[in-house]
C-alpha cells in the first residue's frame, strides 16, 4: 500500500527530464573519456571524464530539471559533488571490474573499455534522481 503511494507521487515529467539531461551528461562523460584515453590511462580517463560529466549534469539539472530550488547554490554544489563522489566510486569499480571480465572474452581493448564505461556510468542513474531530488535540490 505504501509503495503505491510513493509511485503515485513520482513526477514522471521530471524523471524524464532527469534521464534526458543525465543521458546528455553521460554522453559528455563517455565521449570525453574516449578523448582522454588518448593521453592518459583508462583509470585516470574515467576520473577526468567524470569531472566533465559532473559539471554538465549540475548545470543542466539545476536549470532544467530541479527548477524549484530553495537552498543556496554553494550548498547545492556541495551536495551534488557528495552524491556524485559516491556515484564515482560505483562507476569506477563497475567499469574496472567489467573491463577485467570482458577482457577475458573480447580482445578489442577499446571496445571493452567503452562497454565497461557505459555500463558503469549508467548504473547509478535511478538512485541519483531520488538523491538529487530529496537532498541536493530540495
């Protein structure tokens, strides 16, 4: 019974905007990782590209998804970074773990890194929505 009330209160338009903006930020993250990989190791490239995705996501989410913000921008930035540092830990270990596993069966390093990073970036998508809605931009 309680579960159906929670689902009933979900703003599906906002969730759609979040996923759209998050998808664009994920694209910025993944495409910049591909570029960074030309200059840095896979591990460093994940971290550097995370910063590109993080900045893109914050600016777009603040302006297009969570427009009824009550707290100050510096507090939002701190909270956004905190949530996304938790996400970075997930992304980093999922990407590295999947990279290891896929490299056992696929010989194309670039393909393995791309697939691993995409899965890693997409993994925290839904939990991030609730964290940002109820904590970052409340």
